[in-house]
């Protein structure tokens, strides 16, 4: 039995009638950019997150860049980032001319280690980007405490954590602003690229909206040098449909994760299972395991028809994009060598999950 890493067809099949209706509505309207579907989704999504405002943008990287620009963070500034994250977190900082300053992750949750942030702060530090990695919220109380002490902005990179909660509050409401991606594989995914900036700061979101629309509030009047980064009407309409079932689909992910955790408990000292931090409601964008012989385990699983992926095989400071970074970041480098992700999603059938467990157990015998 083959088990794909992620099933992107079944979500459409489940919601086909509603999605087709949304498609017909947008296509027959004759209005495809900056219309009522986008504004309605922005209201729906900010309310869902527990924040006051939302701005639809082109993708998650743009969302981060626009937040940084909206906060006037740029040339010569420093921004603290997790050393273990998707490279977009670093790229956003670099794109505004600032310097990403890496902080190692906690070895249990893989999120940024809040206890290490203060030692990385300098006179040039302007913000901390907290990534809610794999679907688990970062330690936001500790991060906000140190940020407040030093007068820093807190930006949530929530691209992998749609709907997750920290101490009862949704991600997207835990810092000064949050960036979301709606890439198709996300917990809340569009049928193409898309993203959003969420914040309760009206001034910031108005600046983000202007920056994302050529630096213009009024057509042909350009107050700043902006970009073209807008969520389109069709994607917004589809996202409105999927937002209604996001909590339900996250619960399905949590059920799969619970089954995995029970099945893998104690089967090998070398297999490191993911753990949930106190106060964090994990939405399991990814289910990430660790093993010192990761590559052999993954190779065996692929041979058995179970697809795996690695998030992420190269620490950001070890990529060619950041070749000038001479840091030795032990935890990030170790994770890059050991982590692997197994199939996860709201449409992973019980027999598929059982097959994954079976093949993982066999792989551990073979390596």
C-alpha cells in the first residue's frame, strides 16, 4: 500500500460543491482583484485569529517582508530569527536590508529557545521573529517578556500554525503582527499562492496595505515605493470556504498525531518523538521524527511506498544563500541531519496511518 506524504485532492472532493459555488460566484462577478471576497476573507480571518485587522497579500514571504517594512526595519538593523526554520524567515529580514541574527531552537519543541534570545540582543536589534514551527506555537510569554524589556517588536511567523492556540489564544494574536502563508499544503491552503498579515495595530496594517498595493491608498497616488503583492478574489473565496472547516480538519490532524504517538511510544531509544509544550495546542502541520540514521530510515520507507520529506535538510546558515555566515549552531545542524516528516493531514485514512506505523517499525529493524 502506497501512502503519499500529503493528499491535496481529497480536500477539494470533500468541499467540491461549496468550492464550485465560490468559483462560479467570483468568475461571474467580473471582479478579480481587490474586491468583496478579499475584504470578506480579511474580516473572517482576523476574527478567527482574535485580531482586529488582516491584509491579504501574495504569499507568506511577502507577508513577513511587508511587516518588517511597515515597522521601518531595514538597513543596518538586526532581527532575531530561529536558526531552525524554513529559509523564508531569514530571507524576509535580508530583503529589507536588515541582518538575521540566529538563535538556536529548544531541543524538545524545535521552536526558538526563548532563554537564549536576550544574549543575542544588541543596540541594533529591532525585532524578534517567532516561528510556530511544524504547527506548535512558540513560547510566546517568555518571548514577549524579553522583547518588552528591550523595546523590541514581536513578529509571528505563523505560516505553519493556522488555528493553533497558546494558553487559549490563537496564533496571530500573540505579537505585534503575524505573517501567514496559504500555500496549498498548509493547514489552511489556497489553490495557489497566497498570504496574509494579521495585527491589531491599525497604523501598521494600513501601511502594509499601502505597501502591498504599489505604495498607493488612492489609485495613481503613490505615497511610498511599494510592491504588487495582493491576494486575489478567487483564492480569497476558496479560503473562506476552507476556513469554516479549519478547526475540524485540525482536530483530524490531532487524532492522527495521537495515534502516531501511541504507536511509536517506546519502540526505540533512537527514535525521538515530537512533544507538545505546556499551554500549546499543536495543529500538526507536520509530524516530525528524529533518528540518527534518518537517511537510511527514509530510504527504506520510500522503498516500501511510504513517502517522507525532510523539514529541513540544510540549516539556513549552511546554505549557499548565507555562505558568509560562519556560525556553528550545533542544535540546528543536528536537527538538519536527523529530522524527517511522515505523512500527515486531515484526509489521511486510518489504514494509511496504520501502514505508516508498520513501515516505520520495520525501518527501525532494518537500519
